[in-house]
C-alpha cells in the first residue's frame, strides 16, 4: 500500500469515538494555543500586511479571521490565521522536524469545518474541528519524524513543506472525505509543498507567512480531493516524489509510526526561532 493510502486510511478512520480522550484534550490545547497566538498577533506588521493582501483581492466570505474577529473567504481566512499564529514566534513546536504544526493545521481545520457544510451535508461542529486538528497534527508530526531534518538541510523549511500535507489531512477530515479521496488530497498537498529558509537571514516576512500558505494550500488540496482530481499513488515514496525531492534520498524511516504523536508537540515558553546553520 502506498504511503498516501496508509495515511488516508488513518485520517478517514478518525472520529470522536476512536480518538482517546487524552489526545482530544491535547487537540483542545493546540486549538487554544493557536487561537491565542493569532489574536495576540493582530497588530504585528506581517499580520497587517497579509490582511491588506487579502483585502486587495476583494473576496467576501463567512470564515473566521482570528486577528480581527471578522470574516473572509475560507482560503483567505486560512492564510491570515496561519500567518497571525506565527507572527509573534510564539507558535507551538515539534522537535524532530523543527516545525510548527499549529500555524498550518488549526487554520486549515477551522476554515474547513466552517465552510464545508455542502461537502459534509450538514453544518460543522466543534467535534469536526477537533478530529480535523488531530488528523493534521498526527500527519505532520509523523511525516516530520520520518523525514527528520533533511528537509531543512536542503534549504527548504519544514513548516510549509510538511504543513501543506498536514493541512490537507485536516481539511479532508473536516470535509468528511472518503479514504480514497483523502489520499488524493494528501498527494495534492504534497504537490503544493514549498517554502525556503532564506528569509531568516534577512529579517523579512516569508517565515511568518509560511504557516498561512500551508494552511491555504491544504484547504485547496482538500477541495481537489472532493472535486475528483486524480493524483499519483506513490506521490510520497516514488523516485521523483515528496521524500526524494525534499529528503534527498530514501525515507529516513520506512514505516508510518503507530504511536500517537500529538502530545509530543510543545507550547513555547518564550518567543524563539532558528534556521539552518551556515
């Protein structure tokens, strides 16, 4: 079975009944962490710049924009919220891959839960949000564990590279996609992965925006899964696939981990950031 299919089956099987209460508690903590950092970053220059970017597009919508309390189109809300989560450098942290799942996963899950009524056939619930958050975090942390730090050794940044796939998982979960369509969403999220470390050396805004881009792209990938897009089965492990391009070789660890990974994500006690040594 291809890795996309393995991950998709895992995501599609998640529900409030199958997720342990301790993992749901961790998911609630991650949501609160992301919401608080996004609201706290409302006045940061990068948040203001992305709000202006979204306003320039002129699209209206009903998805929550956390820094302002307003609404926007789902992809715009995901972009703003992911950026705002990252804007204070207080976002959560996953040590094995050095990335920040909350900046990608929570904004995508929130926008998908709010906007996916027609796809699910019913309004979204807090339960949908929590299950989607678990799905996204589990995919992001497990992929991060499998790829290690080779992504950033190639000059890419793990938050948008892994985060686009994780946000796709969150969106697919919130939309209620089948395992088959979730596999497509994950594969398209992998195709939308990117983001460089270069901005860290210049004090510019790219690193703060990476989470928002990943969230936005994950939402798009979820829609592609729903819409009937086709994607290559070995998108991750193929010779020209995700691991080969971003990891420079075979998988660091061949097996998709079984243990719950979400509790390994930590909340920062103070703002901090880092990049590849030069």
